[in-house]
C-alpha cells in the first residue's frame, strides 16, 4: 500500500487532530442522549474509517470522520459536519432511537490509474438514527449523506454509514 505525499499528509494531520481532539476537555454536561462531551469510534461506509464527535451544546454536535478503501484504488475521504440531534423518534427493543440531521463539507481523493489523481470537495447533507446502550457510554448509529462535489468535476455521491462511538 503506497500513499502519495499528499495522502500521507492528510492521514497524518487527521490522526493528530483526533489525538488532540480527545485531550481537549474532560468536563461533562447533560445532552439529549448522554452526559459526555467527546466520542471516538469506527465506521463502515464501503470503506473502513474513524469518527470523532464533540458535544458543543445540549443538542448541537461537531462530527469529523475519515475513511480509506482497503483495496482497489485506496481512495481517502474526510468530512466535518455540524449535527443537530433531535429527541426520540421511536423505541426498539427497549432502547430509544433518536434522529439527527446536519451538514458540512467533504474532501475525497480518487486515485484512478487511467487518469491523474483527482481531489473533490463539496457540501454534504446528513441525516441519521442513533441509540445509546444503557450499560455503557456506547452509541450505535447509521446515517445517510449526500455530497455535491464542486471542484475538478461536478459530481454527486450518496453514502450510507454504520458505526459505533464510545463517549468519554
């Protein structure tokens, strides 16, 4: 797996950001779903990735994520969103399922051997469902997102993500 210098820089900067993000604050406050400020977790979105969330206010969260294809062209995607968590939508198996919506920006590389490497950037809209396990500060979530890239080519993309975040 060979990464270009730009990809190495992006991956390194994101890894450093996640590490610093985890050290920002250890204070807690009440929210709709939990009393913790920070979370980190893993996602599967057609590629494996990581996500981190900061609870800025009661129902206002800042979310960042990165994913990389483990086979094929090894494309990298990273995004940042502002999420507005809403109240309980329904209950399933004794757990309340909340919903959220928001928007942000997404950056994606496309490493195609037939074309030079492309870099896409565009606005992103997000909607999802999430629930917390009552026995531990663990969130399980799924989300749908659409992105309209505006650099190098006009292109749209639709993502479905499954993931889990541990709050601390």
